[in-house]
C-alpha cells in the first residue's frame, strides 16, 4: 500500500501518525497517508516564517518563474495526478483530467498578473502611491470536492504576492495534494510551501496559530464560522468561500429539450458536489412538465460507476458522512415531492447514489431549503417571475445563481435582482481565473480569483509625501 508524506521545510517527512485513505468507489483503504501532529504544524509554521524574508524580497519576475515551473510540473505529471484524484475523490477520469488541467492553467494565469504600485497623485503638492505588500505566512484549507483546482485558487496568488504557505487538504482527499508537494519540492525554496494532512483535528490550531497571518478557507458555512471565530483574537485576515443553495430560474420562453442537458449538468456535475451547483431549479409552469420529463430522462440514462471505468459519467459521493446525508434528503423528498428518476443507492458497495429528480416539491422542504451537496435535483414550479425572485432570495445563502431564457435581455433584468455573488445567464458555474468570485450572505467573506482575489493576499500600503523635491527611486 502506497504511503504519502508531508512537505515541511523542503523535505518529504513522515507524520507523527498515519491514516488510511478510502476509495469511495470501494469503501476500502487503498493508500496510507502521513498524519501531522500539532508539533508538526508548529514546525511547518516555523519553516514558513524563516523562509518569508528571502521569498518576499525576490523580484516578482522570479516568483513568476516559480509559478510557471510549478504549472509545467503539474502538466508533466497530469495523468498520475488525475488517476490518484479519481481514487481518492471518486469523480470520473475525464473530469479529474479536467481538474488537473485547470490547476496548471490557474498557476499560469496568476504568473501573468502584476502588483505594480499605483500612483493616485503626483503633482506640485505631493505624491501618493498605493502598494501591495505580502501579508506573511498564509494558511490554505482545501475541501474534498475539488482538492487540486481549489488549491490553485489560493496557492499561486499567495505565492506571487510574496507570502509563504501552510496548505492543509481535507482529511478524506489528502493524497493528490501531498503528491503535488512531492512534485514541487525542488521548485520552491525550502519552507515557502509546506503541506500537512490531518484527520480533521488541526483546523482549529491552524486557524488560531499566532504565526499565521491569514486563513484562506473553502468549505461549509458552519466550519467557516469556526474559522472566523478562531481568527478573531489576532484579527487574522480571512477569506471564506462557503456553502451555497444556488437557485436556477428557467423563464417561460425556454425550449426544455434544448436546455435540459445544460441545466442537468449545472446540478449534477461531480455528483452534485459543487459549491456553486444549481441546487434549486425553478421552472415556469407553462414548461414545467416537459422540463421535468427531459431532466428525468437524462438522469435515468446517466452511467454511474467507478470513475476509472470507461464511459462512466458520474462517480460515487466522496465520503460516508455525505453519502448518508444525501440519502436522508432523498427520504424527506419522498414525503414532500414525487421522485421521477433515481431515488436510491446504486448497488451495495461504494458510495453510489442514483441521480435523482424530484418534482411537485416546493419551498419549505428540506431538499429545497438546505444545501444537499449531492446528485438530487428538486424541480419547483412557479407562475410569477417577481414571485420567483423573492423565493430565490429567501435563503441564508448567496453564492451563485442563474437565469435561463431565449430572450437574454429579459433574463438579464431578472438576474440583476438575484442576491448572490455571481449570477450567470444561460450558463451556470462558469469560473475563470480573471473573474472575481465570492459569496453574499452566509456564503462567504472576501473574494477569490481576478485582481480582487490576488489583493486578498496582500497588505495595502499607502505612501503619501508632501512635495519638497522629487524622491530618488
């Protein structure tokens, strides 16, 4: 059984303990993983602290070269990383390859960004210049649904800005991230990137650690609240990308047959385990029946199985806790609505759930009001566009949403009323490295990606000088 190690101060090291990693398609451990102790967390922070002065002093062009080298290394090892990702996360191999490709692309994009000073004033009275400085040691906490690409939302901008890092993947998907550490350890100076793994027991210590200046966290809203509380005493910087209950609104001029495959994909990608997946599908009453029929057909025809098998379109749910939670949502949906596709566990081995479509359900049901984070799609009928906007906004979450229509201008007018950080029109979940992404309400604090996301890893400094004579620079 393969064993994966931690990256601390430039070396691959054993943990003070080990843990098995489960393949969700088999429910069996297929590898062991080093498990860090709090002592090793302290060692990683000390290494990052020691590496900070030299790394932050490097010219930004030198840091760019490191990001490009990391991107090249990801690309060179893409097939091994993708297959490992399938085994620990469950997604089909095609999707895993796409995730690895996305990770290297994000490193390349951030390598092309800049942090040049901005001149706000330069006249006879004085000069005002805005600069972006490194924050220091940054802690990155990564979830289990997209462990590599979401790491690439955080690591490259943090490195470009001159910070050093502690990266902690989720306890159920640590291997691809630890393998990433093995791949890059010769590409970055010792201590600049440190990767540890835990069994869900180091998050609090990491969040409250006095040597860490910022936490960038992606995960559930409840855990995000704990991160915010843990960071409060030190007024630690935080970025939180949290849960969502994205509403997808289908207006009355949509062709159900043409649009159903895209709407289905918006909800069911990665077995529905996407923070910005469409989780509530509101369909106008005039096209409700044909849309439900088309979605049910797609769900019934979907190929569910081990992600390494050819032709598989949907893998298992990633872990037992989530598997049991989703089955609970299905049980409640049987009481509140009508299941027209799926509705059961698939087989008796692995965390497989049939893609499930539920119609004749409405707000107030657990499946509609809460974030299911799985392959269960509630389809809700509405009559009045103004009413459906109010229903879509009546949520504690505000991560994303979308509006679908043949008349794009009509869709735009509806979309601008949605209370969420991102709203898409005739598409859903389109994240690109140059476009900022962040949530409203209980879906998050701060932003990732784009210039806004890069700035989250910096300290703003304003230099303001009264003019006596021009400075020599």
